[in-house]
C-alpha cells in the first residue's frame, strides 16, 4: 500500500463528505402535530433512538437510493450512519435501492442531540414544566445551553470533531457518506466552514435541513480548507414525485 501523505509531506484525509438527513420520521410528524396543537408533550411511539421512518420517509429513502444509483462504482466510498432507527433505515433503504455494496458503519457520535429532561416536550411544554430552564435556554442561546441530562450543541461539536479525525485516519483519499440528523448537519457546517457562534445561529434561525436532503463538502487532495459545494438539495425527491418535508426545530436560537 502507498503512503497516506501528500506531495508536501502532510498527511491526507478524506476528500469529500456527503451529508444526508434521515427521511421523515414518525417523531417528526408527531412533533409538528404537537406544536401546531399547542400541546406540551410529543406523542412519540418509542424512545428517540427507536423511532422509525414514516411512510413518506420510506419513500424519500427510496428516492435517495435512485439518486445514489447514479454514482459511479469507483466513486463510492465508505458509508457511516447514526445508529438511531430513522437514520439507519434511511441508509439501508437508500443503499439497497442504489445498488451499493458497502457495509454501513454505525457510530453513536452521529446520533441526534440528547435533550435530557426536555425530551418529548414542545417549547410550550418546556415553558410550562421547566420555566427556569426555558429562561436559561433563552439566556445562553442554543449553542451553549445544556439541558439537565442532555447536551449542548457545543457538546455535539466535540464528538463530531473526534469522528472527523477518525474518518481522516480510516478513509484517506475517499469521499465518505454520512446519514445523520438536522442539527448535526448544521454543526458540520460550523466545523468545516469555521463559522462563529453568531454565524451558525443566524443560519439555524433561517434555514431548515430538509428530510432526505443532500449536502456535500469537498477538499481535493484531502488537505486544506473545505468547500461547501451544495447544501440541502432535495431535487431527487421532487423528480420522483415524493413529498419534500420540512420539520424544523425551535427557531429561537440566539442568546437574549
């Protein structure tokens, strides 16, 4: 095997990163219904890790697979996924439909953000049941607020930095496909584009990552700065008559 180094002697890493949000989940549907109804509790059918795709989410994963079928065999790199059911099912359906033979690597660092005591609560539910936490969240903003028993976005960034370092070691010269969650895709942008907290929160307040959307970063040669080539694309869904779904979180993200 050849060296993993570049011509200037530096070590090379992955050359591309394709980020895919899971298809619409039963939890997405339940959360949107709860918010629209002004309910305090989201009626999810299982713990967060076990909530699977909705019928629409499965259609989205199949449409994603038809997109992946067009990727040449030689360009198909490693595939990693969040172990949460909605992401794992999206990856499995898409790869099977696309004819990819890669084994899916499951990694807990790609799981969704842990919400601790706020799990299964809408914003109205947090205000009603934990008003002090609601005030603390407003004061700190979304990036640094850590709910009791949960994670802040800054906490999630730490595990993503660890994952990126491992991808560079394990898959130098490859483009890697990751299936994960909307918050993680935003935080990958924070890391790879070297955004400030304010820039990240401005983006989060105005942009929703669509279900089964595709974003792509490239870094030719495996070293140097990353370039965001595309973000939040869902043309592969509309091309096959599959609904494009938008299930956003709380848009109140800035400290105040």
